[in-house]
């Protein structure tokens, strides 16, 4: 089981009778105890120096609470001096390890260690999240080489597109258009509210290079380098750098939501809703290439309809 330190601390505080608040931003730990509100930030990925502490103070200056920074890696003397000057408590790795150990021992002595559940994985299942163990069809036969473009092979023939379009428009004209997509594979760890475990999810995110809309593709597609049939290729309107930023934001939004959770107990299954969100720093994307999705554009009486030339799915309205 992968243990998230933030969630572990929240669980420990709760078992110690300290109120843990569900408040944004979730990167912080918000607790309320007899001395009032406290904001705690756990820095796991980098060193902490004086500039870091000063930046933290400025970012949280509107928060009326005592503030603590926990430094898991290196912590400079300059950081301690700045923290003292600004009234911020700063725990280095050694101090944090001592405090954490004391808290766990106190929980052990109060016979609540089983409730902490750090030695055994909780049987918690979040519906609709694809785990790394799930059998996912490879989306493409190979990644695109540098400077190379790929076209997803059409499956729907012109005749089949005609038959589908008849349900929507009449007296239509037909055109095959290639829509550009920046395609990424991704992985991330999803935090589940109320637990200290994370769930690894992987998948394919395709970003429409015309409007920036992200789509999650699950079906395997065959690709080709050229099409023999007549077609029109649309060029990207969004640059790669912008697309990369949109991709990460789309993943953050997609996995920050409320999901139904199954909790297996003794002879009973409990279903409840819990918030999920990506673990900070866990989102990883790998650019596979620029791919072109073929669509049939059918125009006639009744308007226009777009037919996905790979899946046969239809969508009325403005195409691009």
C-alpha cells in the first residue's frame, strides 16, 4: 500500500481527538484544537530555505491561524531564522520523525493502532477509477516519432456514414475531415477522502488541438501514415506548450470529484460518497504525438452532423 503522509497525519490527528477540517486548498492540513486554528504544510519534495519560508508566509498572510511547516528533506539554518522572525513553527526531518513516532506510540498505547490502519490495506474500492491492474487496450500500435504525424484509420465507410446521417439530415453533402489531437498517456495517484491510501490510475488523454477540449480515449485504434480517399486536414490552433498545460489541468479536474466508494466490512458492504483528488506531484504525462481523428461531416436539410469515422458516434451542431 502507498501511504500518503498528509492523509496519515490527518488520521493520527483525528485519533488523538483533534478536529481535522475539510477546507481548501487541500495541500494544507487544517486542524482546530484548544489553542485555535492551525495550518500545517508538509514539504516532501524539496529543501526548505529562508526564501521558501518567506514565500509561504506571503501566500498565507490572509489566513488567521498558527502556521507550521514540516520539512521532510533538508532544512537550512536560514530557514529556521526566517521562521522564528515570522512566527512560523518549522519542524526539520529529525524533529518531525520524533513527533510522529511519539504520536504513533501514544495511539498504540491507547489500543487504537488498528484504527490507524498503516500496516494493512483497507478494503476500499472507488467505482469507475481505472487502476494499473485493469486490462486496458493499447491505444496505438506505436508512438509517433519526432516530426511525424499519424492518422487514426477510418472504420466507417462513406456508405455507412450516409446511412447514419439519414436519421439527422436529408439531401446532404459528405466530406471527410481530419481533426488534430495532441495525445498523452498519463498516470497519477488518487487520494481518497477518509483513507491514507492512494489508487494508481492510468489512461490516454486526447486534447483537441482546435478548441482545447480534453477527451479520455479507452478504445484501441489502428493508425496509418496516409489515406487514399479524399479528405481535408485541419491544422492545430493550439500550440504544444499550451496543450501540455491544459492536459495537466484537465487531469486535475477529472479526478477531483465525489465518487461512490465501496467499503467491505464484516458480512456487509457499505456504499458512501467520498471526495477524490490527485496526490500533489503525482500527475505524469507522456506526449505520444499529434494524431488526426477522421470524421464525416454531413450537411443538408436539418443542419449538420459530425460522424466519428472510427466509432460511428454522431454529434449535431458546430464541428470546429
